[in-house]
C-alpha cells in the first residue's frame, strides 16, 4: 500500500514538473513567434526595421528560428525512438526530417519545377504550372507518409495511436497553412494579374496613409493587401503550429513512461475529444477480436 501511494506521489510530482516546463517553453516560444509576426507587420506597412525580420524572407531570422524548431523536433523524436523502439516514432522522425529538409532545400519547389519540365505541365484554372507540379510532389510524398502512418496506426498500441492522431491533426494544420493558403495566394494572384484590374476598390488610401503607396515598389490595393495579410496568416500559422508540435514532442520526451495513456489525454481539448469519441477504443477492440480469430 505504501509503495502504491509513493508511486502515485512521484507520478503526480512528475506530471506537475513536466506541465510547468512545457508552460514556460510555450510562453517563450509563442512570444518569439508573435514578436516575429509583429516585426513583419511593422516592416510591411510602415517599411521600418531590417528585412531580416520579415517572416517570409529567405535567410531571415524567423526562417532560421523555424529551422531550429524543426531540427529540435527531429532530435527529440530520435531520442524518443531510441527510448521506446516504436515504429510510430520512426515514421514521425522521417516525416519531420523531410519537413526540415524541404524547408531548407525547397525540395517540393525544385521537384515541382522538374515535373513541369519533364511532363510539360501547363496552367489549369487559376493555378500556374509550377503550382500543379508542387501539388503533385506533395501528393506523392504525402501519400507515402499517409500509407506508412496508417499501417503503423493499425499495428500500434492504444497510447501510440493517440499520439499519432495528435501529430496527424497538427500536421494537417501545417499543410493547411503551408500548402492551402499558399495555393490560394497563387490563385488570387492569377486572377488579379495587374493592379489596374483591381483599382477603384476603395482600399488604396489605406496603404497611402501608412506610407506603403509611396515607398513600396507596387501600389497598395486589394491584391497587394490580400497578399500582405495572406503571408502573415500562412507563415505565422506555420510558425505557431510548429511550436505546438515541438512542445508536445518535448512533453513526450519528459514523461517517465508512455505506458499509461490516460496521463496523455487527461489534458487538452483535443485528446479529451478523441477519448470521448471512442474511435481509437473501437479500433483497438476490433484488432483484439481479429487477433483472437486468428
């Protein structure tokens, strides 16, 4: 009885310590994310400050901060993989390694351009040929990871399924900002080819009042305004989602054990919702019945 109480106290203390560490990390990381977003807004509309603070600038501070987060996710997943020897973490490590390499080397952009040249892809609807090439690359690589994750999901224990679902949903948000909003940019840009097509929409005065119209190489109108805010949504969204993924990964690495999945789903709206849906429980029960049948 005494041992049980002692273990309970230790588990509670560990949980409180992990939560405290994660809250500190969350506060600092989100503060940095929103600081970069605010500096980007200041530079975009007031044209003051270094261009390196722009969140969409190649080689900017925000971009390197994103690389740091992605590399940290990969390193932490490697640690968790070595600790638990679970296939799910191997696939997740490969997935986020690709994300890091893709961001740094622009893999899907380069491969998309390669497909355009090889297959002579042409524009379709409001999408440019390059956009179509990038979408095809994303579907091919994404499909490979989806099949791998699906296989791992069906073969894993319940605790790892909850973990996989969290990563899948967060990665879905990452794709929404990184691919969905990016494609929307391209489609809007194709529709509004010149600023003359969208003049007279009653928004030029906004840019002029902020100095945008005088100093920017292109006038502030509906399209350039949409483009500016779209970049904030796209890049800012990616930064925040990546921060949340990193913090969740760190939390997993700090836990003494993953054997008790209830400690993972006791906090957070997402995990509690998954538990109430009982979808993973149903799959787990179905798998047990299949194993008995064999």
